[in-house]
């Protein structure tokens, strides 16, 4: 049987204390991250520098003793590997060349052409697999096709994913071709991460909540199912975590339908409800609201303990409901870890 706590929880075991890691655990709230990023030059140079990317991946493990390390990279490296331009505007966020009509698709590369561009990421995974403490699980990841498509279509983050919805309605053939291309590229990318040493993979569908009804089934459920089916055909025992953020009622049955071993729940999901409706299908990850990492105090301790106790009758990985923010205080992270581990 697997010794690592995260692998045990993902295999369905109810543990006396849930294992813990944190979305965006390597990031700007840590002074040591900012120092290494400065050494690399900028964020993208850091992503493509295997030694430094491995270093920042390990920083939160050394500081907090988390049970999992998540590869330091970004979901937008896949569009870049497919041929999109990608840059980060300081203080604003990512910018990409856009896909808004059939001709834009013709400028993109085929899915199996991504590996040369992404080779440094696989090298980061390899370094991590060789250097992580034996009790720490290595998580690889990718963005889910819908979420990646929203950035490729709009060329940036959008509050309502308007441009992506417009393309879905206005030119469904181009939209479907883009989703298919990203799906194929994601399968190839995650298989390469697993070959390099990733033990678990996570699919981030950060904007799944803006897909309603049939669109959710077609563009969140179906691509995720296709990816997980392809991964498990080659690696039947590979655990997969799916994060259909803000999916609401659509969380019900998501793991069963897609084949995911675990669903990550956002902070809007009531833990009591999730324990009743979701945990019977497998492991739950989540779901402390990230603002507690900024505000701290007794509320942080009480909320942490409430979540741990609510999920204590089934398999659970403690995490935030979304990424930790740059204004978070590392002392609050320490307090959270202590509250989980008792
Ligand atoms: O200035 C900096 O140093 C860049 C900030 C930053 C970081 C630390 C970005 C830009 N990406 C990352 C790393 C990152 N991104 C990881 C690494 C591992 C870890 O968690 O420690 C992961 C897993 C991601 C995933 C990611 N990138 C998502 C999905 C998860 C989520 O937060 O919803 C998304 C949507 C992105 C896109 C992205 N990259 C960066 C930003 C600021 C954004 C959001 C852009 C937007 O919508 O406006």
C-alpha cells in the first residue's frame, strides 16, 4: 500500500488527520519566492528555468512541511507551446494573441508538437522527483480545456468569459476545434509529466462556473472525461484531481462521470453539503476561503477545524478553496497547518 498520505487519501482511505497542501503555495506571498523570481528575471523565465522552478516548488515544502508539492509552471504554457504569443503585463496579468476565427486556428501547431517547447517543464518534474522528501507527493497539472480556451480567445483573463461564450455561440466549429486541440495537447502534456515523475495530476477548470446546462456537459464534463480516460488507459493507477471551480450543483456526480479520484471544492461549496453529496464518490479536496490567509486570528482556526471535522468521515485532502493571494501572511499559513495537524 502507498505510504504517502496524499496517495492514501486519493485511494479512498479515511485518515485520522487529513494531508494538506495549498493552491498557489509557491508564490508572491513568500519573500523567498520573490527573491528567486528576481534571480530568474521574470515569471515566464522562472517557469522555463528547471533548477529555479524546482527551487520555488520546494520552498513551501521546506517552510510549512506540506504533504504535496505542485510543479511550478502555469496553465498558459500550453497555449504558448501551441504557438500563441504569451507575455505578462506587470501588475495586470497574462496577455496572449487571440483566437477569434478559423484562420487563427491555422496558425496554431498540432498537439504533438508541444514537447520541444515544454521540455524545460518536464526537466523540472524530473529534478523534483529526484529531490523531494520521500513522504511528499509530486502533483503535476494543466488547465482544463474550457479554462485554457477562455484565455486563448480573449487574450487575457476576463470576469465573465464573454469572448469565449461569444465564439461558442457565433462560430461553434472554430470553438469546438480549439477545445479539441487543447484537449489533445493536455493529454500529451500530462502524459509527459507522468513519464518525468509526476505521481498525481490536477486539472484546473477555474472558469467552469460560467458554463451552464448543456454547455457545462459539453465543455467541462466531456473534455475532462476524455483527458482522464486517456491518462488512465496508459496509467490505470494514476490519481487525478479535478477542480471544476464554482460548478455548484454540477459538482454532484462530477467525479463519477469523469473518472476523477478527487474533486477539489471551491470556498462557496458548503462543506456539510459536500460531505453528504460528493464524498461518497471519493476523496474531497478543500475548501478553506483564501481570505483567512490574509485575516488570520481565531476565525481562521475555527473555520479550519470545522472543515476538518465536517470531512472527517471520508477521504479528505485539506486545501484552500482557491489560490492563496499575494497579500497573505505566511504566519497564517503556519497557524492553519498547526490547526489541521493538531
Ligand atoms: O508575478 C508572478 O510571480 C506570477 C503569479 C503567478 C504564479 C505564482 C502566475 C500568473 N502563475 C503562477 C503559478 C501557477 N499558476 C501555479 C504553480 C503552482 C502553485 O500552485 O504553487 C499553478 C498551479 C497555476 C495555475 C493557474 N494559472 C490557473 C489555475 C488556478 C487558479 O488560480 O484559478 C490560472 C487561471 C492561471 C492563469 C494565471 N497565471 C498567472 C495569473 C495571475 C493568472 C490568472 C490570470 C487572470 O485570470 O487574470
